[in-house]
């Protein structure tokens, strides 16, 4: 009977080990990524980029995140345009941008962010507009008069000569 007890204990031990491994595997599946942002942004020809701003200020360690960019056409069809994996250190934030936009083909872009299940990371989605280049002050001139420095110098010299010549 002692032989059967040892075999039974061996089987029980084996089942406990296998059961523990299954529970650990299930726990790993539960610790999968969670969606922390899923927003659509309208774009036009003045849009420079769409972005996900990842904030890891409340976490105690670095957090991994994945950002997907989708183009959405007029009919609502989506095309995956790219995926980026990012690690954001604790107490920091990271801006993940997509600058290669085609506003003619896609009037909207959808940005999806997933992060580690155990993280406290937050994310916001938005767009950045292009900044217009300035003309260098050509229309304003000196003091907003529209006159260049050269024109002001010519007028000043002319006025000097006129007033100087009137003293004779």
C-alpha cells in the first residue's frame, strides 16, 4: 500500500505543478495591454501631424505602450498606417507623432494607444497645425510705416540738406 501512496503523492505533486503553471499562464494573459486612448482627429491641408501624448507621471516604473495610426476615408473605411512601440520612463511623458499625413485621402486619423495593464499611464490624442512662415517684416517696415531703413536714411539726409541749405 505504501507504493500506491507514493505514486498518488507524485501524481498530486505533478498536477499541482501543472496547475500552478496554468494559473501563472492565465495570470500572464490577464496582464495584457489595455486600451487607454482611442480617438479620431479631423485633418486638413493645414495639419502638420496627429499625435498621442503619453504621460507616465503616476507610475512607479517604466511603462511600455503601443500607438497605432489609422487613416479614415470619406466612407469610414480605415487603413492601418503605422504602429510604434514606446517605453516611457516613470515621471516622464512622450509625444508620439505621425507627420506623414494625406488630408486628400484621409479626412480623419484614428489614434489608438495601449499600455501595460498594470500601469497608470494616461494618453491624449490631438493634432498640430502648420505654422506659417513670416515675411520678415517687409510689409510693416520701420515703426509700421511701410518704409525701409534705407528709405528713412534717404529722407533724413534729404531733410538735413534742405534745412542746412536754408541758413545761408
